[in-house]
């Protein structure tokens, strides 16, 4: 009688339940993600600030100068300005009376510069030329008055052209071209400036608005501006 010598497999002792389970993954807490998101936002903000700072400094170096630009000198006295003002007031009075035909009103280049020196925002910091169908303005503006430390001792020297027309009985003066430091302004700056109507400074003043409302057109020739009233303005 043969005896089976095969031994049954030895039974493996059972593992401890805690040792038989896979090690659970540790979940990141919410504040870790919050810190990661906050750090990314701070990095983006800092990058944007640095980019704007570099772009701003690039604009300053490109379009401003450390010296003013010499401008042509226009001759004129306080008496001449008083005469020009009196002549305009008498002309504007014709639109109030409406008793007689109103003739055109002419302004020379010298009178225009005399007027801007007394009334305009640039005063002695600009010089205007009257050309066919446009005004050409040379300017040299000290930027110290902006109170910006990065602009201290800098000047904005340039040339701009404007096109004045009558639109819906109001004077419209729109910027057409502009350059500073002998370089054209960036397109986004030029478009923003072109959206402004510089004629509004006159339209809001009653001594000009009453006459402008009765004007038909503004004619520009070399060294002369002629204001043409409507044919029935009397």
C-alpha cells in the first residue's frame, strides 16, 4: 500500500487587517490650493506692473525731451488783444440784433496767436499756423506741472494738425495728426485724442456760442481764417 507523500500546502498566517489594506493617499488641504492660486495671481499682477512700468519709461524716453523746443515768436501787445476782443464782441452783437446782413469775419495768423496767448490752454507754450484747410500747432510743454516725479525736467515737444468745421451749428475742432519728439504718437493714443472735440471750449462760452450757431462754414487759407455766416443770418 502506497503512501501519499505530498504534503498539503502550509497555510499562511493571516495578515493584520490594517496591513492588508493599501496605504490611503493624503488629500491636500484647501488652503494649499488657495495659496497656489493667490501666488499665481500675485505673480501676474507683478508682471503686469513691471510691464507697464517698462512701457511707461519707454514712452517717456521716446516722446519727451530734457530741453524745451524753441518756438517762433508772435508779436503782439495787450492793446492789440483788447482791439481784437472788441472787434469780436461787436461782431457777435450783430447776431443778437439781426437787423442787417452779417459779413464774414476774418482772423489772421498773428491775431490767432495773440488770442491763444491770452485765452488758450497753452498760452506761450505754443505757436499756431493757418494753412489751407487745417491748423498746425507747434508746442513745447513743460511736464513738471503734472507733479509726476518721473516727468520732472521733461518737455513734450511736438507738432499737431487740426481740422475745424461747423457740425450741427457747433464748432468742431478735431485732431488729425500728431507727433512728439519727431516721432508719430502711438495709434491708441492718437485715436483717443481724436475722439475729443477741442471746439467745445468755445461752444460752452456764450460770447462764442451765439455767433457760432449762425455760422455756415469755416474757411482756412494761408495765414487767414474766415467765418462765413449763413446767408439768412441777419
